[in-house]
């Protein structure tokens, strides 16, 4: 299955050492999924930015329903990055989760989850999908001689998954991130040159959400 970038970001939060999606990674995944969708629109030539605001391009809606829903938001007029990444992040995971469930990659748990601290409401069914995504992220960070030569489509996964949150260490732990600090910084610079303003908005959204426990006002 060809996974969209939002779907890949979702699967990056799976911890194989714990055999689950840890609760600590659920707080900020909505913002990352939104940022991934916006990146896909830019890559497809369906949106553009001047560094502060984003506007829609063309009149052909994306075929993916989640990407299409984000694309439709831009039709009301140019919007600031922060608003696009942050304001409805709490609603972003469900449609992506539903897509992965329909594809048989994850399965929703039966019964009620009483607390977010109990972890995710889904279980991973097809490990190979998540392993492939996480290995791709690791490879781009740990084995790329010159990160600036990677296309934006490959740069986006590690940049969005790892921005501003050490708990994404299920893919790269803290020591690995220190070891490859220069590569991560070059990937971020590459991303910023291609889509100015988006990474900063993602960082600001994560930081503002962390201050209130990962929720929204």
C-alpha cells in the first residue's frame, strides 16, 4: 500500500519495544498529521506559501479524503500556518486512523478507553507497514551523506516526525539524535527552504500544547 505522508507520520508513533502506540506520543500527533497533509498539498502543487500564509492552487481536489478536507479549508482564502496546523489538530487523527483501519494496518480496540494515559485505542495489525516507514526515517537520518540532496518528499518524514518532541524517540533515541545532529539540522534547513514557515508553526503548536498538557483551549 502506498501510504500518504499523514499515514506515515501516524505509524511513526508505534513503539515496537512496547508493542503499542504509547500515550506519550498521542498528544502531538494531530499537529504532525496536519503538517504532513499541508506538505503533501505543496508537493502536489495544490498549495503554496509566502512563508506566512498559505493559499490554494488549482481547482482539482486531492483524491485522498483527508488531504481533500485540508485543501478545502484553503478555499476561503489564504490562512496562516499556525491556524492550519494547530486549530483543528485534535480532529486530525481520526480520519487518518479510519483510513489505516480500513486498509487493515491497524485495528480499533473493543470496549471503552477510560483515560488517555491508558494509551491508544488501536492496535497494529500489519507490522511490516510501520517497520518500513520507521526504517525509511532512520535511513534518511543515519546514512545520507549529503541531506541537502534529498528531495522534499523524503526530507519531510524525519523533519515532521522529529520536530520539537523528544518522545518521538521510538524511531531515533536521544543518543542517536545527538550523534546525527548535523544531519537533522540540515534536513530542517532543506525543509524550511522548500516550505518556509511550516516547521516553525509545527514547533510553536507543539510547545503551546505542551504547556496545557497536550490539549487545546
